[in-house]
């Protein structure tokens, strides 16, 4: 009698460039950060008129990866472009960047969710 294994693994999320569908990162590359305190963390001129609860993060922070050309070339901070179509996917800065939730990540390799498609294997 043949055994049937009912191994149901959680599918791992992968992130692709929205423009050319090139693989950019996977869930294991994500560097988690604690949710910041929202707009009260921003400079006054960057705040909106209405102070509301912190919004969902509009970016992902990831570890440095080989496809990040400007990181490999030794820049301190620069835009991150897709290796396939050169679309701007985010930016990085060794000194850190602030997330839309108000939290700081240092060093920061930030990808904008609006420029990525989240897929599951």
C-alpha cells in the first residue's frame, strides 16, 4: 500500500519586479523592524494635517544582495534598480533610512512594495 504524505508547508513569499517580473527577494531576505509611532516620528513639515494611527509600512527592508549593483560598487547611499529593466525599486543607505511607519533601519536596503509583486511558490 502506497503511503501518502500530507506535508503541507507554508508557501514562502517571493517578491518580483512589477515591471519585468525578475526575482528581487524572498521572505528569508526580509529584515523585520518594529512598527514606529507613525507620523509623530517625522519632521513637522513631513506630517499630514490629520494625525491618525500608524499606517501599514509601504516598504520592505531586506539584507544586502548581489543584484544591488550600487551597493557592490561601494556607494554609501543610492537608488536600487532592477537588474533586468532598470526600474527603481527602492534605495539604500548605510547610515539608515526611515520607514513610512516612522521606524528607522540601519543600515537600510529599502524596497517599495508598490514596485513589487508578492507571489507564493
